[in-house]
């Protein structure tokens, strides 16, 4: 195997390669920008907040009843809550850099990066054309605060930003129904847990006047509910991979899970099954017969 990507050096050859691992995950890196122009801060520089900062009382505040209320009961919020979540970052407001609103960022936050990046492009265009007014700096800061406070009632976000809540959840026994994909309670919890990211996407689609609509920040329409169902089916499929026996784990990937729940939101066309195991098909999708 020869590396010829770097033209400044002679090709480097490596012999006797036994396996090549293709990594499809990555972490956005904008360190080439000055810190004041970056949409998010380094983890060690991220700020914290408490409910009192937003006029609430940590002693009397209660999370809305949800799928985990019976299991966890009331969990007192931490005195220090993360100021950044998957959907809210302190330097920017919905793709717009707060200190320099003429600078916008397109990156993924949800489980549907290609769709979300397209929606983000539409949203940015709406800002640029003036179809969607850009709030003032003060308004963006306040709206971020309000969204953070409201999102404390969302399972996925509170688990991320409140250490007390995540610790209580992690303390549940391994045989609890929240770890049992066959339990009806598990599906209800998963629907609720995943709903917020689809509603975030729906909100941006609505504001950007995107051709596909999923509902809004409060409720999902028929298409939004279909996407939520597919997201939950995908989560269950990935989770059950860890429960496979040793032999199955040698070949089964998330791409080998049952494709029948997945359909196009536009045409309703069903997902096409693979012709073989993912690790045993060629670039055209045909089985490698010599394996």
C-alpha cells in the first residue's frame, strides 16, 4: 500500500497489511479560526449556569412528568449545569455567530447530517435574504437562555447537561426496563428521548420554508412521526448489536439490521435490502464469493 497523497515526499509503502479500518465518524474542528469567531468553545472553556440565573429556584423546580419519572422520581438539578448542549452553544444562536451575525455555520447536530446540513443552508439563506430576521445580540443571548431552560424538560438534553440527572439514570440496575428493547416502556421512553432532535429539525425547516415539513418545535406532523419512528428503529437495531453472540458480532454491522422499517419520507419507497452481509459485498453491492 502506497501513500501518494502528499506530493512533497516520495511515496511511502507499507507491506503485509492484514486489515484496514474505515472510520466514518469525525469531530468538527474549526481551530483555524480565531477563538472569537468559533461557534463553540473548547470543552474546558465552556461556561456553566444554574436555574437561579434564569429566575428559577433549584429547590422547587420540577421536571415535567416523562417516561422516566416513575423510575427516577424527582432528581434535584445540579448547581452547575452545562451551558452547551448538542443543540445550544453559547457563542452562536441557530447557526449565527452572536458576536458577528454576518458569520454563519453549517454543521450537523442531529442523527440526520445530510438532511440537516441542507436545512441549515436554507436557514442561512433565509437570514441572508432577510426573509428570516436575525435577532439582536441581546435577543440571541436571551433566546438561548430560554431554550436551555425549556430543554431541561427534555430527557436527552437534561441527561447531557445535568450531572445529577445522568448519575441517577446511570445508577439504574442493568436489568431495568430502560435497557430492555423488548419492553413496551422502552419504546415509549425512546420515542420521547429522540423526539426533541426531530422537533429541532422541524423548527428549522419551518422557519427556512424548507420543501419538506416535519411539524414544529412543539409537535410533529405525519412525516415527522415517521422519521421519529425510523430513528427509534435505528437506535434499537444498533443497541441490539451489542447483544449478539460472538460469531454474529464478527460480521454484523448496523448496516445489516432489518431494513423493512425504513422508507422514503417523500416517495414512501422502501429501503432496499443488501444482497449479502455488509462486510462480504463488493462496491457494487454484490456478494464476494471467495469469502
